[in-house]
C-alpha cells in the first residue's frame, strides 16, 4: 500500500469512526460533542488564519505577500506544542506534515515570482521534513523543467510517481514546464 493510499485510508477511517460514535450516542451528548468540535474548529481557523490569507493572496497572484503569510504560518506550526491537531488546516493525501506543505506552497509562490533558486531551496527544505512528499518532487521537476533541464525534471517527476503521484498529472505538468522553458528561450533568442 502506497503512502497516499494509507493516508486516504486513515482520513476515511477517522471520519467513519467519528460518525459511528456520534450516531450511537444519545442526542444531547452528540450535540455537546458536535458543539465542542465546532468550537475547536473555529479556534483552529482563527489560529491558522495566516494560511487562509496566504491562499487568497496566492489566488490574487500577490506572490511576495503570500510568501510572508506562509512564512508566518510556518513559524506558528514550528512553535505549536500540538502540531497533529492542526492537520485539518492543510489536509493532504500526500503528507500530514504541515511545515512541508507550507514550504511547498512558498516554493510555488517563488516559482511564479521567477525565483527558481529560492523555490528549489524551499522544496529541498520541505523534503528534509518529509522525504516521501511527492508534491515537492513534482515541483522540483517543474523547477528543473523551467530551467530547461529535461533529464533532472524527468528524474524528479519519476520519484513523485513512485511515491504515489498521478503519472498522467506528472506528465502534463512536466510538458507544460518544458514548453514554458522553450518559450522563454525563444523570447530571449529574438
């Protein structure tokens, strides 16, 4: 069983377990527990608001502001005494490590801003936290592709696929990155 399948199994098992417990309890207790879960969720959203703001800034293509917010969120994650409870803020089938996810998001913003060296540093840092995180390998492949290095790009994408990333998606992303690198080279040559 690949890690992505195992993570999906864990997520589904927890959800089913919570449901099965809640439907077997008396309605008053169920409402009390549901209220406590909602209160916890709201507190978590307030605590992790930097992540949500960073995502909105990313959609607005405000890369440097998004990077600052992601970095602030990363500092909170590193300082949190209970990082396992924050997993719902960045739930991913690929990893449960929020710092790795956040560093990957920072790298994506840096790639879009044109800072490929900074993006690569962030991705390597994410892989130090979680060496089995396939999305970081995908983005390393994109960085290599944008640099025009097809061999390294293919190697990184292959690692991502072996770790459970969708092969068709990896091919599509790699094709796009190499095409973008070729367009950039053509523009520079003219």
